[in-house]
C-alpha cells in the first residue's frame, strides 16, 4: 500500500510542478494546492499505515497497552489541511483582485499591463 501511495505522491508532485510552470497565475495557484496535498500525503504515509488500535491510554496507566497507531502524523496533516485552505482562500482573493485591476491572469502580461483604474 505504501508503494502505491508513494507513486501517487510522485504523480501529484509532477502534476503540480507542471501547473506551477504555467504562465497563468490561476494554474500556479492550483499547482500550489496540489503540491500541498502531496506533502500532506507524504507526511501521512511516513507515519505508516497500520490497522492498529487508537492511541488511548487506560485509566491508571502511563502509556497505551500494546501496539497503537501513531497520532502525530494525523495531527500534522490535519493542521496542514487547515492552513492550506486558509492559504488557498487568501491567494484566490488576491488572484481575483489582480484580475479585476489588470484584466489578465497571464504573468507576462501583468508586467506590461496598466491598472484598469488608471485608464479611466
């Protein structure tokens, strides 16, 4: 299962790099989100996929009894998902305002474009 997920991470990274090399800023944003998901999957796979019991500690014990799943990668991925969603929402707002002001999403044309407000 880890091999399949590792191949999937490689495919996600390849697709995200392809998208991030495009001149379109919106494609760059989608590539950024895709590489974030690839990093989350890498962290999750690094924590090993096990069908073990949840990491619960019985009353009166100092540590879990027996073999338990590692909760740290799950917590890291959950935190990264929330941060990634916030980054996506903020960046999407910036891209929308840039399109409103410049009238283009092509990064080459953005350098040469004059803001719409100054044309009026």
